[in-house]
C-alpha cells in the first residue's frame, strides 16, 4: 500500500516539475489522491478474497 502511494507521489512531483506551472502542486495532489484510491481498492479486494 505504501509503495503504491509513494510511487504516485513521486510521479506527481515529477509531473509538476516537468509540466506544471511555477509553484503549482496540481499533479501532486491528483496523483496522491489517485494512489490512495488505488491502494484502498486493492486492500478491499484482497480483504474480500480472504473472507470467501
């Protein structure tokens, strides 16, 4: 879970430095939220698989 979130945070930082406006953290915020969403989805999916 942490590795996925960390990867998306680093991706957001890279996108901000490459394509973002000066001082903008839009890509960082969007990638972080997407990373958290993906991580939670995977945890819920694995938890449901354990309960079967």
